[in-house]
């Protein structure tokens, strides 16, 4: 799910049609293919089991849209690794908890669905939130607020297929499939076969001139800081 509907970020922030390649705009390029995504999810599943010493009390909640599909794939892998895990996963809708509703109030409200074995509560469970792209952190903040209305989990963890940086809140993923350095002018799209059709992929596109300017500015600041330290 996108971190912000007004800032280029993740999957749903981009129109469904193919972005135009106007002058100064880079053509989309694939940074993760189907096999890469599969390996990343398998690794994340093993990391979840290792960190939590099993999966008996684990609850996977996907953040729509593509976080739900990713949660389902993680659930399948966890069930293969840990027979104690039921393979269930749920959906956590964060629409009404977002902090940009005043700017973009017209939104379709989704539905939060907890796994049937939970009896409607997440009390004392290990909840793993699953999202496609971690960007500003605002969607995850909304997800934490939504969780407060469902109960008091023992632990809340975050799994993201892609972490593209540019955090605006002190939020960090516990499990990351791919750390992807980007500029704010670039856009990251996760494509999943069961949502978008075609092969799974993570695609990045944007304006190379703007990206180069951002990188140059960062290098200039670093050089200035180094000169100041040398002068002391």
C-alpha cells in the first residue's frame, strides 16, 4: 500500500496505465524479478521463525492492496517451515486511520479481516504487518493505530518486500526483502501476478535528472562536512 497518496512512493500511487517516457523521464526498469521476490519471501519467512523461536502465536496481517497477497505467500512458506503455524493470514485496512484524509477525503473503505482462529482478538499475539513498499512510514503509523482498536498484541513486527528509504517517521522494518536506494523523484511499483497479471516484479521509474541533482546535492553536503571536520 502506498505510504502517501500525494507523494510518489509505492504501488498504488502510480496510475494503472504505463507511465509515459517524456523527455527527462527514465523508462521503467526491473530491479527484482519473479525469482528474486520468491527468494526474498522465503528468506523473510525463515527470519520470522528464527526471531520468534517458532510461529505458534504468529498472526500475519497484510496491508491492502499488495500487502495482503504478500502475507498470503508468507503464510504458505511459514506453514511449510513450522507445522504449528495454521497458514492463516488476515487483512488490516488502515483507510480511516490515515493522516491525509483532509487533503484527499474520498477513499473506498476496505475491510479488516482477522484469521478465524483468533476469535476477533489479537491480544498477546505476535503480529507481523506485511506491506509491499516501506516509504515515509505513515501507512505503518496508521496500521499501528488500527491495531489499537483490535486488541493488545504482545509484539508488533513489520515485514516489507521493499524499503526505499525517505522515512518521515521513526519507523523501521524488522524484515526487508530488498533495501532499494531511491530519490524522491523516483517511483517504485510492486507488480504481483495475482493482482496485476503477468510476472511478479519490482519496477522503478522516475526522472534521472532530478535524481542526479539530489545525489549531487547530498555529495556536496558530505564534502562540506568533511572540510569542516578537517579545519577543526
